[in-house]
């Protein structure tokens, strides 16, 4: 059996244990719950999209519905982005906004994806965009449309065009995969006969750090997801685990046992300049930078059981952060630094979210085998691995836990998701 991430990373990982091409079946997405606020929106079919291999409007619709923020309803829509909505008819149906667009082939083989958004309540044109794109990037262009609609109607950035990374085990192979945020477009970044654990994105989304057991020794590696190159950054005596990039990408935090025990170290992204960060007689691991890079949150059993601590990067004492429950691991910080997601053992392994200003804690999952939380770059969603209905799945939840979407792929073990940054 593939060991749980908690045991491997928080309680024992430190104690020694080509370019991307499309592959694999796609996830199936299952949506549950109701968002706190749902905006009724009409989304018309994009003119000429029936001539393309993929439906632009279907991808945009799936993105918006999966967000939990929008409810796509039936209603009259303009033929394309040049049309004019029937505002009176749309208002009569309680519609807030309407989207129309087109997808036309250009002479050079690219596809010109256009859209326009109208505010039905104000009776106003909210603008649009034209994006010429290669056929292979058609899905990405659709995600860009959804991102812009989301931002114009909510005021915050959409994450539909971002990527996730995660690890699977199947057929005796371990695979580090990269996929769109909706689980589509899966590509293998790395395939190995030995375990791959603890993936972590670089701030610019060009690289993934991870722990490899390729030579039956835990080593920290970095993989360039654009050209497939790999470099070794930590292969010291003992265990090397839990990599994390600093927000500026110049520093990495890792867990090493090279000097005895298990402690958090800082190093240059190239692997040089190694210096010890934590000092305790216990196990210190799973370090995560605060978004401003000023602090590290990490797991330590220095108090008798695994709890989460915070320590200034520039020097200072470690302060305990978690006090609810005897077993708290796997911290993840929201992009604004106001919330922390983590896993707590209480009648199972449960995803919790803490307000760091008040210390208030709330459970946001209805499952009991949760692990590896990671915030979306807009801070509204958290992805994590869990089991539900006897299946290993990736779950995406809003931070209040009221709306969830489940990414399901049959026949494989799925673990350790991590949400990539903006910028695609």
C-alpha cells in the first residue's frame, strides 16, 4: 500500500525511508453543495464553435458552474459578441449577466476566440476580448474567457486557466502529473518506478520541486515543466524531503536529517548556501512560507505531538499556532496570508481552516481521510486529496466548505495535489 502523506511527511519522511506531452484519461467532475452567492447568467453558444473540435461555450459554462459562484440559466442570448441582448426579456427571468461570442478560423490556421459580457441589471456593455489561438490551445482560451467573466462580475481573479499538479500510483508506476484546474489536459511531468512525493510549484509556474526515491534514497529534485530538464538540489546523508519555494523563488525550505534528527533548513534554489532554520529535539518538517516571505509555518512534535508553529525567517522564536486537537499537520497558507488550511486528526483526518487573526477554526470537509491541502491563487478555493464513496479523489472546496467539486479518475491512487500560480 502506498503510505499516507501524513505519515510520510509529518511523522517520518525525514527519518529516512522529456517535455510535457498529452496523456492519460481525463477526470470526471462531480459538483455538490450550493455557493453562498450564485449569480444567474445566460451563456449563449459561440458562433461557429460547432466547426471546432471543442465547444468553447461548454468549457466556459463548466468553469463558471464549477466555481459555485454562477448559475447558468436558459434565456435569450446574442448570436455572437456583436449582437445586442434583449435586456427586458433577460430581466424578466432574473438574469444578472449574459455572455456571447464566436470562434472563427483565421487564414494562418489559428482560431480567433471572441466574447462579450453584458450587465443585464445596468443594461450596459461590460466589454470583451479577441484572442487568436492555436487549435491545441483552444481549451486554454476558453478558460481565459471564463476567468475574465469571473473577474468582471466578482472583482477577483478567476483561476480556471491555472494548473494543478498531483501524484498518482497505478500499474506499478508513480507519475507526477500536471493538469488544468478542471482536471482536463492531463500531462505527465515525470514517471518512475519509485515513489514521488511532496510536489511544490515555483512562484512563476515553470518548475516543480518534489522528493524522488529513484535511487531508493529520498532526494529533493526540481523539474522544469516546460522543457523536461531535472536538477538535484538536496541529496545529503539521511533524508531530504518537504521542498518549498519562497515567494520570490530565490530560496527553498527543505527538511533534512543530515545532522541528526529532522529539521527545517533554508537553501538557495540551486541547492547551495544550506543553513539550518529550526532548533529542537523533535521532528520539524513541512515548512511553508507566508505569502510575504517573512515567516515559515512548519510541523513539529517538540511539544509532544505534531502541531503547527510559525517562526520569523529573519530570526526569532517559534510560536505555536494550532491548539485545537492533539494532531495537526500539513499547513497551507492563503495567498493573502489571512487563513491557514491544515489537516487535523479528530475521528479521522479532516481539513480545517483557521483565521490567523482570531485563531478561529472551522472544519470544511465532510470526509474523513483528507490530506495535502493547497489554496488556489485567488484564495477562494482549496484542493486536497481524500476518499469518498470508496474512491481516491481530488476535492476542491470553497473556504467556507459550502460548495465542492470532485475530480474523479477511476483505477488509480491519487495523492498530494498542489495548485499552481497565476500566469498562464
